[in-house]
């Protein structure tokens, strides 16, 4: 920890400097701190902190001291990379990264719970993304389509905030309050506080509600949310209670049936009537039993009623009306009677336990929910309660945004316009300037805009494949650009091109397979010579049908859309690139959820070229999609973001709604029309 008495919670965040930095830098050294502008100097913020700690000055001072002395760069890095690998508002599927994602979720929830002061101090460095989904990637029908929103990613511009406090029923807590922090007059974040045995628990929500328009009465909106939260908690309790009651009853019935069968077998083997409950010993004496408690002494009654089960287990004997002594255990009849008596006793205890458990079931479930709510570092119902808002009937129009990233990172989209450098007198920039490789974000002399963009796209690709590993990159280039390797690739490519000439021949599909294998692994060979290539039509693209394990259809396009695709005429003319320069590159939605896998989309005229980078192994695996997405009938500028979001939901999560979005939004509303899958051919080759 940095043992410095600071009044500001500031950090110099680590960043992926994809464009202007040559690598990733972690700032662990002490840096000069800017002028104190901490929220702790803000009267409203002080009022909020005092309210949270109920004016417990000692507890408050300890917490603030802890937050001030955090290793802020390290903390920022941990949270940043946890958010890259996992999202707290989505449930993930089990795969090789499950443990890492679980650790990431633990980190995120821990920071929201324990380091909320740091997060509020740096709230303007957090990015929130429009999130119309529930925890299972099901779109909320009440949310508008994403394309209708002006901003899909937003930040809070002013760190100062107002707050509304709502005191909840104490229940099992000594204190139970909820705050709604209001930023920029229309952004609401929920903050929960409860206390048990002098232990204060806090949690900042990862979801943010953004009103479309400012309203005069912020309390009415906050109170509406909280009333909905209460109703969801009540439903959750009722569901848990009903489930617990069913499980308890089923378990009781199963054990009771086993014991009754056991008793019946004992009676049958001893020759006793199954209907006989009163047993006699060889001398005709009746036994003290559960059915004849009037024949029992007080001590025997206590044993039979289960108050001293263990003592009875070691001293159990048949009890006569006159005394409580051992009888002859060698008698087979006595042995059978003893077994029946034991089984009856066990059955009585089972019935008594079931009765007591049923009577205490409400409290048992309440305690389970209490423990779940207290577990603030896990993903559970209470920590995720604002994720699925589909049942919330708000009196005002709003949208849900969710925590997406921390710090002011450069986006992954690389546009044609170079970013302007910060002013020379920027104190913030001074701390970074010595780490920036300036040659990476300026034009080389006489370099055109197209050449500049092309260079930056390739630099982005190289940095993604070999992050901070210049030696590996150089080794690859030395091997690839060797004269014998280039000649070998050109010869192999020429043979494949010859086989692709006859598209109607019986061997065309075999040639396509050979083509796919070549393009998949020789990505640089293709990307560097687009000016020598053309695109020939392969087929119109649509999502494939996906099936359940039993063979039934899981998700599929509508019959009308399938017919639309079928009725399309093949493109007869090839598509030619104007030059070899790549325009821009962006990451697909899949990259959001898997840190070691990058799904890249390169824009070139009205085509999208898909490049995938897998860094999960010891060596990077790079593959180029053999088929290019071409939009010959588009009436709009192609957006990789829109395409990849729909593709991700449809193919990765088998979302039927994404199939419909492709049919209605992508093809029609966005006016992209149907994409065609095209394959690369040499310009001088004729189809």
C-alpha cells in the first residue's frame, strides 16, 4: 500500500494503448498528485458518507483511510481486466475459462462492495453500456431496439451527485437502507447498506438507470424502483419457501415409506400380524412402546419420544410394566420385537422432526436468504436483482446501462481521422509522455490517409497477436518473408486458383475445401495483396438451423426469410477492390467475453473480412475467414458493431430473437440487405 496521507482518490490507470502506445504499462511507482479535487471536499458527498456510517466517526475514518491508501493503479488494473474477462450481469457457460471468469466476478463484486468510495471518486472513468438483456442473454421486450438509442456507451460527466435515502424494514438486520445516487440529473445508481452485529455491509450496483428526460420528482422514480425490488424479493422468498416445503415433504414421504416397508418386513419375518400393534413377551407381559406409553416410566417415555435418542441407542431394551431391565436377547421373538420397536421409534422421531421442520420452515428460508444477501462477493439473486427489469412497470421512460469498463481507454475502432494530441501543458499527459511511442500515431512523410489507416490496422493486428513480444513477431516475419516461403505460397495458391475455375464442376466443393484450408492459415499472404485479388460469389449468407440434442429445431430463420434467400439470384459479376489498403478494424462481441480470443472485423469498401486470434495457447493461433461478407445491395454504411452483436447472440448464444433481428433489423431496417459470402480469386483468373 502507498502510505501517503492524501485527500484525493486519484489514479493513473493502466491502458491498452492499441494505437499510440507500443504495449501495456503498469504504473506502480508513486506519481505526482494533481490539485486536490476530491469528492470528500464536496458537502453533498460528505453528507452521503456520514449517512452511510450513521455518524460513526471512527468507522468512517477507518474506511476513508483504507480507501486513500489503496494501491490505485493496481486496483484499477485488476478491475479493468476482470471486466474484460467477465460481466457480472451475464451468466456464463462452463468451458476452459470458467475458473478465470469466476475469479473475475469475485473481483468485480468485491470492489463494488468494499471499494465503493474509490469507484465514486472515479465514477467519471467508468463506462456503462446499454444492456437490454437479462442474465441469460434474453432481450427485454420492453426495451427499445439498440439502434434507436443515441448512445450505446455512456459515461457520467459530473462526479457530484444528489442522493435519495429509503429506509427498508429491518427484518433480520440492525440497519437496512437503500440509497439512489443521482448523477447528471437523470442517471440513477442503487446503493445498499445493511448492518448486523455492528458489521456494516455496503454494495454499489453495477446497473444504472438512465431517464430519457429529467423529471421534477426524482423520489417517485427511485421509490418505484425500490417498490419493484421489494416485490421481487417477496416473490423470491415465496418461491424458495414453496420449493423448500415440497423438498421437505418429498424427503419425509420417501423416508417414511422406507421405514414402513422395514417394519412390515420385520413383522412378516417374525410371523406377527401386520395389523398387530401390541406385542407380548414369552411370559405374556406387555412391553412399554410408542403405542403403549401408559406402560412406560417417565424415563422410558423420554427415550421413546426422542429426547434421549443416543442414550437409548446404547441401553435400548424392552421395558416391562414392572421394571426396566434387560430381557433375554437370545430369543428370536424378542429380537424381532426389538427391531420393530426401534423402527417404530425411528418413524415417530421422523414424524416429529418433519412436524418441527415444517413449523420452522419460514425462519429456515429467511435465514438462507439472509446468508445469501450477506454474501456480497458472489453473484446471486440479491446482487443481480436489477439485471432483469422486464417486470418493472416504470412511470417514466428509462434505459438500463451496465458497468462495462474502467478508465478512459481508446476504443477498438480505428477511424480514418488521427486523434488529436493533448495540449502540451497537460499535467495528465506529462505523466504518460515518456511511455508513448510517438512514431505510432503520426503520419510518415508523404504518407496518404489511406496508407496511414492501413498501417494502423496492421499495427493493431500485430499488437493483438503478439502483445509485448517483439521477438516472436520478428521471428514470424523472418520466416514468412523468406524468399523460398513466398515462392512456395504463390505456387500453392496458383494451383488452388486453377481448381476453382470450374464452379459448376463436380470437384468444385473439394477445391473450396482446399481453398479454405489455405486462406485460414495464410492470413498475411491474403491481406497484403488485396489489390491483386477479386471476390467471386459463393452463396447468400443466412444463419444455419441449430438443433437440440433430440434432433428438434432449437433456433432457425422463419420460412418466409428462408424463401427470400432461396429466391435471390446469384451474383454473376466479381467484386474488385480499388486498392490494397485496409480502412478500419473493430472487435466483435465475442471478444467482450473471452479475454484470450479476439474476433476482429476489417472494413474494406462494402465488405467485412473476419480475422480471429486465439492467444490461449503457448503460441498464437491466427485464422482468416475464407469467406468475405459482401453487401452488394446496401443502402447504408456498414457497421461491424451491429453485425457482430447480432452474429454473437445468434450463433454463440442460440438466440431466436437474434435470428429475427437479422431478418428484420439488419436486412430491412438498417437497409444492409442480404450479405453474400465471397471467396478470393486472382484478378487475372477468369471464372
